[in-house]
C-alpha cells in the first residue's frame, strides 16, 4: 500500500515574529520619510552582527573540513615564503567584524611588528597559519571583557 501524505493545517507566522514595520518605523515607511538616525544605527549593528556570525560559521566549516581531511590522513601543507606583515594584516582584517560586534565598535586590534620582522618572510602554509591565528584571535575576543 502506498503511503499518502496527510493534510496539514497551513503554517501561520505568530504575530510576535512579524517582519512588518511597527511604531515609528511604520509611520516613516508609510509617509516615505527617511529612517531616523537611530534606525540606521540599529540596522548597521544588525548587519555587523550578521557579518560576524557568518564569519564564525565559515570558520567552523573550514575547521571541520580541515579536521576531516586530517582524520583521513590526506592533509597536506603547501609551504611557501610569506611576508609576515601581510599575513598579520589579513588576520587583523579577519578579526575586525567579530571584534567590532563584541565591543560595539569601541575596540580595535593593533598589530605592531619590530622593524626587522616587518621585512621578514616566513616559510609557512599561509592558509593554515591564518586559520590558527584567526582561531586564537576569535577565542581572545570571545573570552575577554
């Protein structure tokens, strides 16, 4: 006997989850007036939070992929000489969204290298080194007040 799908009641969005504008937002939208500064700032914070969450999710997926590759015994390193200052600049860029979201835009990351290290090249797998340094940075942001 074939299984037939059972009819379901239509899904309805609870009123508290509605995405319809309300209050001042609804009046601004209805009148065609521009959003207030507070609304724009709040939207900016939401976007920063979404970017930070996406960045973390991508990092987790990358880590899981790396762990599975390691588990299978097929992890290979691609080492090449890299400019240390360039690697650290990329780490700083990668950490910026989470740091901004965690500190509400009040904290920044400063990377300082001694002059002889600014010109130094390091022999490394750039992708792996970035992954390790960004993981350390994310943990520092997450567990530091």
